[in-house]
C-alpha cells in the first residue's frame, strides 16, 4: 500500500510514522486512518522493527478529525443514508486504538504540536508520550456536542485517574503541555528540536538492548492486565510467559551476556517465537 497522508520509514530498528497533512494540521481523515492501520500491520510483520514512533509533520501533531463536512462531520447517516445501521457503525478512532492495543512493538508518541480530539485520544493506546514544550492538548468533545471516542473512556482514566479524566473531558478546553505533564498524560517535555531525538534515543535503547519477544510479551501483559478482575489472572499469564521464555535461546543469551559482561545479541523474533500466554483471552466481537 502506498501512503498519501502519512510517511513511513524504518531506521536502526525503529519505525517512524509521520502524520503528513501539515497544511491541515494533520487532521485525521478516513484515508489517514486506513493508512495508519496498514502501517501498524507493517510494524508487526517486520521483525527488523523493534519500536515505533508516531509524530506529526509541521507545527501540529493532529488537530483532530477533519471537519471539512461541517455540521455533518459526525452525522454518518447524513453522509451515507444507505450505510449500516447506527449500532453497526464503528468509530474510526477506536479502530486505531484497538489495533494499537494489540500491537506487539512498543509505541512512543512524539507530540510535536497541537493534539486535539482524536489527535490526543489516539495516543492513549501508545506506551509513552513525549511532548514539545509548546504543544497543547484537548479532549474537546463536549464542546462539539459529541463524546470522547477512540476507547478513551477505557484508556484515559487508567492513565491519569478518573477525576482528571472527567475534568479534562467536562471542560473540553485546550490546555498546555505543562498541565499534561503535571497530570501524568505525558512523560516529559522537550524543546521542539530535541523532541524527536529524545524519542529516538528511547526507542533505540529498546531496540539495541532487549529481547523482542520479552518486550512484546511485557507489553501485552501490562495492557491486558489493566482489565483483570483479580491478580490471579496476572499470575497465570506471568507463569506461562516465564515458563515459555525461560527455556528460550534469548534467556540463555540474556544470562550469559550478563555474566560475561558484554552486550546481548538476541535472536528471538516476534513472528516466529512469541508464545501464546493468553489462551483464554479472545478479542471481543464488535456488536
């Protein structure tokens, strides 16, 4: 698939996806969403990719949904009267975050500018958010007469707590990166010229020093256990993962390299060596 609204490139084990509609502040369209889904599939399928960075071209990260349809932007019946029944229509932002939830590689958001609406909710399923000092964020849905989307009612309270999630959603305003940092939404702030280097340093540290299989399993254990009803669910999954990885070539290399005081050379791949430690966990069917 060729891309018109994103840029995709891989360097030193790190993939970078750049939202690429700078003249429209990288506002999300249906085309961009489909291109992002395809790029996420590429990341998962390529064992040479160890981490992913998502950023924006120009002065914005993503200004939210493209509003070129005016008042009908969110009225899917008006856009397509012959389309599926409303209960079968899927929120595009949710499709993105659900795909990110299932991704097997760590994802770093480098928020280089305004991130509003879906521009910020899409990042909630990413693992680490870094932001430029002059970036601004906003969960503006109540001011547009709609509700938070992209599964943000699940992700946001788990990241920042229910009180902060509700306050930001009730206010519906755009707030500075400093407030996002204080509220735990972003990990660190950087000058604009240092944002991507900081993201790449973090991503390459993962790519160079860790087992791809270990990282993939860790990501899924952490995210999936956020919804567990009892720690016993984590204990079962942890036990399966430790038993599977403990007898792997990567475990042998990890211990041996530590004892020999040298950098490890891990050979396990996500495509071939990732064990299933969630046999009872199935993707919920969309209804």
